C-alpha cells in the first residue's frame, strides 16, 4: 500500500501542474467578444419597434441585449486588464493602479459606445 502513495502523489502533482495558455489567447478572445458584440448590435438594429406589440417577438432582442452587454463588458475588462498588466504592483501603487483601471474602463466603455 505504501508503494501506491508516491505514485498517486506523483500523478496528482503532474495533473495539477500549471499550464500556460496559448500566446494568442487574448487576441482570439478579444476578436470573438468583438464579433459577438457587433452581431448583437446588428440584431438590435434590425429589430423594428412595430414588433414590440407582440411579446413573442421580444425574445431575440432581449437575448441580443443581454449577450451584447455581457460581451461588451467582458471586452472592456479584457482591454483594461491588458493595460494594467504591464504596470508594477505593490502597496504603494495600489491606489494609482485602481485609478488607472477605472479610467481605462471608462475610456474603453466610451470607445465601444461611440462605435454604435
């Protein structure tokens, strides 16, 4: 029974080893989120207000609104995190980092809202 313990620990150590994500993961994620946001905006633009009378027609625009808002928020956070990733950490710069992050979030949100 003692022979299985080191093997089991080795298997756990191997299974739980950190894995580096692909180098282009951030770019792929950003392009996917951008396309989802654009598709949701196109869906909302194509929706006619005259169809609002029938509640059965509300599902697609409501889904487009939820999905587009979520993808847009994720895109804003991804871009702000990418900018903040390069800055140095520490307790001294914590307030500056928070202020910079809030400013980046505002700038990215204005950029996305200005496009549409």
